[in-house]
C-alpha cells in the first residue's frame, strides 16, 4: 500500500478549518434540537460563527414563468474589505478584527452556498472564504492599486464560463464619437479618478440549456459625485450589451448586481429603472451640481490597466485548473488592475462643506462632461424601458414591512420607483442606507424574466446598534438575493 500523501501547511490549515466548521455546525444542530452533549470547544466555535439567518420569500410571478425549467438564485454582498476598516468609522463595533470576522464570514458564505451565483464586493481575503463554497468557482477583478476587488462565484455543477470581461470604468469612453483631443479625456467624460471596475461573465447552463449573463460592480462612493455614478452606470450597461452581442448570448437574461453607492431617491437609481420619467427638480439640481472635475482626472490613462494574462483567452472562455487548497475548480488567473498600493480613498469621510468639494473646478469643453439633458438621454438609449429591480418592482412587501419608502427614504419627494427596496442594506453606527441591488436588464430579444423569490430583508430591530456586530453580520452591508425564472 502506498504511503499517504503528504499535505502542505496550507492544506493542513484548511483541513483543520473545515473540521472546526463541521464541529460548529454539528454543535449548532445539537443545541437547536436539544441533543447533547456539546463540548466547550464546539460551543465556542458555534458562538464565533453565529450570524443573522434570513429565509427566502416566495413572491408573485410563478405562474407561466418557468416553462423552460430555468431558475437561478443570485446573491450579492459587500463583504467590507479588511483593509478599509477604521475604528472611527464603526464606533462601538465588537467585530473589526479579522480573527473575529473570518468565522462569521465563512459561516454566512456557507449559508449562501445554495445560490447558483454569488457576487461579492470589497473582497480582499477570498482565499480564506473559498472553503465555504466548495461547489463554486470564480472570476474576479480589481481596480488599479486597490487592495480589494469584486468577485463572481458560480456553481460548477451547473455552469461553465463562456467568456468574461473586466470593465475599467475610468478608462472607458462615455462619448466614443466625440472629437478626439489629447489623451481622449473628452471621449471619456470622467469627473475624477475612481479606480472602480465592473465584471461581467457569460455562464453556459449545461443543466437546462441556454445560460445567463451576470455582472457586478462597486460604483464610486463619494455622495457629491452623482454625475460620475450615472456615467459609470451608462458605461457599464452599455458594455454588458456589447459583451452579450460579442459572445452570442443576447437571448440570455442579463443581471446587474452590486453596491451602487446610491439610494433609490437619487438620480443614478431613478435613471436606471425609469429613464423616460423626468427627475424631480431637487434630484435634477443635485445631479447638475455634481458636474465638477476633480484634479485626479489628470492621472487617468497615464498608466493603463494591466491586460489579461495570455493563458486566459477572452474568446472561447478561460481555462480551468484544479485548486487543490479549495477542492473546487477555480479559474487559473484573476483579472487584476495593476500594482497594489496601500493608499485607498474609499475609507475617507465625505467633505463636510455642502457647497464645495476640495480639489475640484467647473468643467471645461475638453473634459467632455455632458449637459444633464444629454446624459439622461444617453441613459434612456442604453436601457430603453429601464431595468427591473428584484426588490423594487416585486410584490414582497406587506403591511408592516420595512422598506425604503416606509422608513421615509424619499424625504420630501413623492414616493416613486424604488419605494419597495429594502429599508437598509448598509447599517452602521453612523450610516443607515440602501445601496445594494439586483437588476434584470432590458433585453433586445424579448427575454421575459420573473422574480419568484427574494432573500428576506432584515428588520431594524434585528441589526442591533450597527454593523459589523457579532452574532449578526461581520460586514457593514447586508446580502440581498433573488431567484429568477424564465
């Protein structure tokens, strides 16, 4: 008999981690059923892995929507990158150290492993979490110099990757037909350097035929740069349509999931879901005031993003190798945006001056900043009819449900599209916001997609004094999820 294979230190550590997770799961089940005994070690591990568990809700649309038998569950979650954590941003939190956060994130990721696709943002320690999703592989992307990035995990027993693309939002052109000047600043039409990216993947469904296109992103965070977020949404949705055409999957549903850093009452959301509806005067004014140019635009295009490795071809899809540490099929290479830099402006607090923003100036002709009317027309052309929000346009909310509208999210504005988005998807001691979404994008091939299930949004009384919080969530954001049928 041959000797047993010798394991590397990393494999031994992963083996111990999986054993501890199994013990914790067993202890939790025993405690729930009143079965013992539970050892002190099991009890401690179960306590470290506790989080707020939320059930799935069935919503309207089941009848006549799944004749082809195609159903997909999708989760999106901003994990809160460890590199962005500052104690002054989360006063009173008991869950900021990685040793506390890691078991909770692993447990919650394991809970979502039943989903077919999982989109992540602010992911900087993916290798520590992959053991929770052994049936999934992934693609990922990060902006130039960022210590964290975005990830799309997909169930390998059902899907294979046809193709994928990283979209570097700073470098893409908002107005490709504009007159060429200098380094292309006019065509890009950006207001500042953000280092934000989008990621889109085409997944062949070898279980029921056809496939699905899934995109994720994390848009620019600063509240005063509304114009920039609208620009990023136009570029991203346009790129998704081009990607579908280039990869012969225009007849597949396309889903955009992620942290858009915008609320339902703001211009980016309203223009995405209802581009033909005029914006409220105050929303329009806010958008107009954000037509400013930050001095970081001078850095864009100076150092282009690192191209994809030659052994992960865009045409025909990337190859896969066996990841021996995760036990799952993982893509051989990640999309990366360049050299890492420990400076990241996403943990900055917004400028407290409501009338001005430091290091900005009014736009000039060479900047390519569009008038608001042209910007809104461009969005209408890119997403004709608007995108369908999984929560915002689904009949999930009942009397007493906590929604963005019921909590007064629209303020003095008349409630409109988005009132049934979750009341909160980001809940910290300082900020209680709705920022994370799932959208079905309009199709040129008349693909009819119904939302038949949603991950229940939490109630405010379940979130304690603010996240991250032990026993609730190791992130400041809350996962949202939907089940689609077509």
